[in-house]
């Protein structure tokens, strides 16, 4: 292998310089102090474990699968299913085509180890099961007529006739007499009529089996090859770190990143797993360099070195920014004023790495706070410690939320505050009554639920206010730093506050009435514009005597 140590080390050095340039340091301030290159052999051992996977289907009525039908014999069916699972796991004939395809694909088959593969499908088997609802009859006796198909006529109460009043004159006297009249609604005046529940049939079709009396369970068994892989590295420079790096990459990325070759055709281990070995020869480069009077080490792999051990150089490069955020932090967290937000925003934009993190976080579709931490790690190329990355992520989050907000919490609060007051006041007014403890609990719960419903109906107003307010604020910053709108983010808090305000208001009204606390209604009655509405909403007179 040709001696290209200076070339590989120089590539790593230029990579570091490109990433840190302009971030409180210049390119020529990053100086190489030592380097080394050593060969490394990466070995990936992929083990394929074979098993059966069952997929079940259920059909109404009787059907027969192509692999065998076992009638109503559940025991024989389960035995056959177990045999198919064993066959899927042990039959080498089923996996022959799959193993041949691994050999044919050679090194490309390493990427297959990223997921399980379906290698064969066995014949399906089926069994019938009697419907438990209708006991296999397909019909269920009508409960309305007890299976008779007829019920007592409700016009004549089962007599077949009705008594009617007949009036006739006897001189000047009117005489009333009851006479029998045959019922015209029941069948042949028998006092019975057809049941409407079953139309006279006495039974209805079973809805579980749709009248078939049974159902068919069909099982499809597939032979599945499930991979697992293990990576080992033989070399003089960071073999453990490189093995971990390759494992974290995954089979697909590893296949694309390293010149793997298939080593042999594969063998079975003691657990009947097919093991395939892939090997790759590469070079590992270690570079020691100095930046701002501090020494760092970076290690890369490949002909175009890809760093897999990276120094936390940005901990030092952004030490002033981190110290500034530490000074701004209070006991309740990082609190920034508008001038401080604008100052940080302008400063972060002047630093390429933080400017890129700002842009990435603003354009992220992730709605969680984790997007800021991910943006910092991504744009700083993971060359920062976890603790420092969290501090910078919080600073970027507070800065963006202040000058380019995704929503307006103030707009939500200002618009929903009157509604919360109304929920509390109305709940209090309707609770100014003599109620038992249980009745008070029910009424309080009812008002809390109604408040949530009313809050949902009212919520478009604070949403619109938040949308307009935050949009106007975002217009003040360049488009690349405008966060994606998330104006519904405060709805759960709004609903919770509506619930609490109604609950508190109702509880206050109840206890105020019973314990001579100041009532809400008399104060509202003094306001003419409100007083005229009180009779319509307050069921109790404002002058009611207290208990």
C-alpha cells in the first residue's frame, strides 16, 4: 500500500478547517502537529435465523384452503400448523434460493441485513369453527316472540275481540251497553299477530356468521429470514471506535461506505443460523492538531477520510457565547429581553455554524424542542459536548421564539382571558343555590365539561389572533429564519384553563351561598348592561335567603 500519510492527514485537516472557519477562529489558526495512518480490516458477520410467521384470516361460512382443510378438527389443525412452522424454520430446501441469491449478489447482499426477508410461502391450511352465537344453526331465535313467530295482539290484548260501547234509545232514555267486536288487527281474530321483530319467521339471521352457522380460519405460513450482525475491526488505530461507528451506520450505509467483499459462501452455526462473512480493507487516519493553543485529535476512515472520532472543539470556540448564556440564566431558566434576543440573533448570524443551526431549526418540521438540539449537533458536526450543545440549543430556541415566533402565547392569553372570566362567573352564578354535596359535584362537573366545549368553539378567535400576530413578527426577519407556524400549540393549555376556571367558579358559587361569602350576582346586578340578562340566566332571585 502506497505511503499517502501526508495526503490523508491533510484532507482531515482541511475538513476541520472548513468546519470551524469563521467561528471565532480562522483557517490558518488550525495547525497539524502529528498524524498517522494504519491499515484496518473490518469484518461484518451476518447471521440469518430462519423461522415461520403465521398470518391468519377469517371468512364467514365454510371454505377450503389449498394446503389442506381439517373440517372442525381444531386439534389436527393446530398440529399441522406447528409442523408447518417447524418446516419453515428447519427445511433447508425452502431457503436454497435465498442462500443462492446471497452468493450471487456477493457484497451487495450485506445491505439485506437491514431488515427481515420473506424467503418462501408454504401452502395455506384451514379449519372450520362452529358459530358460538347461533350454535351452528345460522339463525337466532327471536327474543320478542320466543321463536313462535307470533305475539299477542296489543289492540285486543290477545282476546281476539274488543268491547265497544253501543248506545240506543228507549223512549226518552238513552241506554249504553257494551258489545263484543271482533279485532281486525290480529290474524283470524285469534288474538295473535305476526312478530315484527322476525316478520313471523320466529328467528333472525345470525349477524356473527351471517347465517352460515360457521366460520373458516385460514392460516398462511411464510418462512422468514431474520438477520443480526456483528462488526469487528483489526487495526492499530481506534479499532473499537471504528467497529462502533460501522455498527451505528447500519448495513446499507456500511455497504456504500466501505469496499466489502463476500468472504466464502457461508456456513451454519450450532443454532442452525446461516452465517455470512463480509470483509473490507481500509485505512484509518489519526490527526493531532492545535487550535487556540489547545490540542485535539480527530480520527477518520477511508481513502477520503470520514471522521468517526471527533473532538469537542466548539466547546472552546464558543466559550464566550456559552459564558454569555450562563450569565443570562436565572433560577427559572434562560430569560431574554427583546434587545438581548436581537443581539444574540445578530451575533449568531455572524458565526457560520450557529447561523446554519438557526436556519435548520427554523425550517424544521419537528414540533418538539428537540429540533434545536438536533440542529446544533448537526451543524456543528457533533464536535461539541452534549452539555454545551444543550446550552446553545436553548439559546437558539429562546432567540428564535422571541424574534421569529411560531405562535403568540400573549395573543392566546389576551383573547382567551375574557372567556375564562365568563366561564368562571357563569359557573358561579348558576351554583348560587341550595344543593347537596352530590348535586354540587354533578353541576360542577357539568359546567366544567360545558366550558371545554365552549372553549373549543371559541378557540378559532385566539388562534386567528396568534396567527396574525406571529406572522407580522416573522415578517421582520429574513425568510430563512422564519419558524413554521404552530398556532394550535396552546390549545391544550386553553382547554385546561377553561376547565379549571369553570370548576373554581362553580365551587366558589356553591360555598359562597352556604357560608356567607360575597356572591357574584349582586355585584353584576349593579351593572345595567348585565343586570337585564341576569333573570334569563340566574334561576334564583338575587335576594334569596341563605341557609
